[in-house]
C-alpha cells in the first residue's frame, strides 16, 4: 500500500504533569513547535512516547490530540503495535478513529513468535484497518531482528506500506533496499546512523533528536534527500552529540530531561522508567547550552518524579 510520507518525522514524547497525568496542553504546544520548525510528519505512542505505560484509552486520546493539533498540516503516524495481537488490533482501530494517517506496528517482544506467528500478527493488524502500516524493526527493544527475507515476505501483505528500521546492520540494509517494491518506504529510526541510511536510499528518518531540534533535523534530512551532501554532513556532525545524548540512558529519559531544561514540557516519566542520573543530566545540559537550543515558555511546568515515586 503506497505511503505518502517522507522526510523528517519526530517520535514524540508523551508529556506528563507532576502527578503523572497526560499533559495535553504540552502536547499541543510541542506539535505546534514541531510543525513551525518544518517537521514533515509526527509519530505518536511509540516507546519514545512511553506507549507501554499508556492505557488503550490514553493511547487513543494522545493520538487524537496530536491529530487535532496538527490539523491536517502534517501526517500523523500512530503507534499501534505490541506483543498482544488482539490489543494491537484494538489500538489500530482506535488510531484510525482518532484520525491517524498511518500506523506503526512494532515487532512483538518477549513472547518470541515464529516466522509464521509474526506474519499472522501483522496480517491481523492490517486486516483491522484501512490505513497503511509501517513495520517497526527495533531489535534492541524486542529481541527480534527481521531479516531481509522476512521483511520482503511481510511487504506482500496488502496494507504494509513500509519499514522503520533501527538496526545498524548496513549489509542488511544494502541488500534490502534494491529488493523492496518501489512503493515500499524504508525509514531510519537511528539518528546516529541515519546519514548512512539516507545515502543508501532510505526515504526519511523517524527521529528522537527531532523532539529537541526539529528545525535542524528537518534541514539535515532535507539536505540528505536532495543531494546536498556537504550540508547534510555538516549538520549531522554538528548535532551528533545531541543524537548521542538522546541515548545516554533509556529513551525518553534523556529527551525529557532536555525538554525540561528548554521549558518545553515536564520531565516526569512513568515507572519503570526513572529520571536520568545527575552525571547524565550534566552532559545533556552542556550540549543543550552549547547548541543554544530554543527555549519554550518559562511557565511550562517541570517534574523529575513520576506519580508512583511520590
């Protein structure tokens, strides 16, 4: 199924207030900032948005607020994957009702399905919706790394529109890209190695660093996709420390710490995620200051503690 999405996308964090409740006002502010800086599309309810800690109703509400705030200006891809196929089907239907443009379905984690189980899982999600589905291959979180043959097999499913690939196995990527259907979109999910992926023919990036520097990430990806190699390399080099900082600890911990420093949203995480260590915080603050990242309204509330920790 053809997917009309390309360029720089941001895997949005889900802001919480000091009590651990979803901060919908901050979601709207973040979306407005992202779009104003040029971000091509937004991705809600991924692991970076703490989707495992969101209820089904919260997932639907977050996606609905992102869609409403975007107001048709950019596509919204909604996370709808998990390791419980029936729940994933419900989340896919909810995301479609909320107005998402496409779905992101992660590899089922922990229960280690066979190749046949994987195919049936993604087929069930595809059968439940009219939206295109992006497969999210993130072996570091799921313990499963889809190989080329499995990806090509899944690409035959009617609504599979592409792949978001976080593996850094570029031999695999080099083998995959020439073999996928012409309308099958492949995106990088690793800021640090995305320059190589874009150079090999990926269609764009689902960026974590885009939460912090959306304009810079847009310019970098746009340069890489439009044969402005020198510009792309310079921007990637400049923002490489920020990309690295986003992964100093489990995401979105470092990202939320930086956003709080920038007065963009609160730092609150839901357990089992915890605030970043003080040495990590100092490194992040140095990078934020060094890059002179844009600051939001000073009235934005911030918190280091989740509700469960108070």
